[in-house]
């Protein structure tokens, strides 16, 4: 049985998915399954993947579903994965040729049930590290502490134990396509730390239609998903005041965007939410102004 699943959510990405495929073909270690969650694509993604399956170079598991957004594709992936470990490589990203080998070698040497997985590095296509490297004076950390205690910046690549990622599924809201993926990660942070691995595991490309480039529109289109996300982050027991107050501000703005007039009754922290009202209202107005369609 394979030890690792590399899973890729894809929505109309036939034009770039081949870059990810070629990088997986070049892996020095083939002890992995490539799981592709086709999230309702209307292009020729399915035909393209079927040709790759026929090639027989990689073990590929292809699954097509109705469009649910990135978090819905992650839900489906975690339901289908049976390997010990998993890592998400987005459809517009790719892996260095030795990434799988490094993941498995590192995990087989240091991994255990006392940690939830591995935190590695992302780089851009010019091999420049995204943000900062990981601190070398510690061997493990939660993802939250890595960013908010140790000052690490930039996206990082997360390799998780699959039995843990099956916990905390993302909620699906009608007519919405987005819930912050960090919800699951911060929930797991409350139970486990992750091993730190200062190696590039993924090369990322931020395409113009990617979610990271269109966040204000995501706020406008998915207010219930963001309200849920901000409420959960306000509950994190080890988070400080500033972090939680920022979540309260966003919770107010998302609630107003979603016309949820009972948000003050539903907040997990009224002491933070009430003083966040004026700033949250201004953020609501800003988002509406910036996403107004002519």
C-alpha cells in the first residue's frame, strides 16, 4: 500500500494541470497516489486525466463531483484518502523532483502519532522561498504558533496524517463556495504540533483567477462561510486579543454582507464583537464599494 496521497482539487484547470502531472512523473520516489478531485469542471479535464491514467506511469484516482468550491473538494479528498499521509498540491502548482522522497524519508525517520504531520516550504517558480524559512531552534510547532509566535511569514506546505484530516469537515453553505481551509488546521493545532522541515515541497503559481487574488470578491460571495470561519477562529483558546479582535471585525462585516441581523446573539464573544462593530461596518462598506458591479 502506498504511504502518501498527493491530492489536487481542480476546477477548469486543464490548461495548467499538465505542469503538476509532469512534476509528479519526475518524482524520484513513486510511493504515492495522485488523487484528482474534479470540482465540476466544464473543460476537458476529465479527458485529459483519462489519457494520463492510460499511460500507467502514476497511480491516479480521479473523482468528479458537482462544484462545491475548494473546501468542498478538500472534504471529498479526505473522505477518499486511505494512505497514512496526504498533501495538497493545487492545480496551478507543482512539486520539486525529490519532494515525495524527502517527505517520506523525513516522516519515516521522525514521524509518530504524537504529531499531526509536517510543515515544509513553498517557493515560487524562480526557486525563491515564499515568506520566511522555518526557525531552526525548534523541531516542532503548531501552524498557529509558527506564524503568530515565531513570526514566520508566507504560505507553507502542510503534510498531514490522514486519520486526523478526516476530522473537522468543512461545512457547505447553500449557494456559497468558500470556507477558510485554516479552520481544520487550527482545530488540529489544539491537539497536536507538526514537525518542521526546511525543504521546499511545492512550487506555487498565483494565477489571476485564483482565490488568493480575488479575496474581496470571496468575502462578498460567501458571507456565511466567512462568518462561520471567523466565529471558529474567535474560539481558539491559545489565540491572543489582537488576533481575536481582527476575527471579530471580519465577523461583523461578513454578517452584514450576509444580512444576518442576529449576529450579536450568535457571536461566541460579545465582549470582542461589540467594540468591533464600527470597524466591521466600515469594512463592510469598503468590501461593497470595491466589489460593486456596474
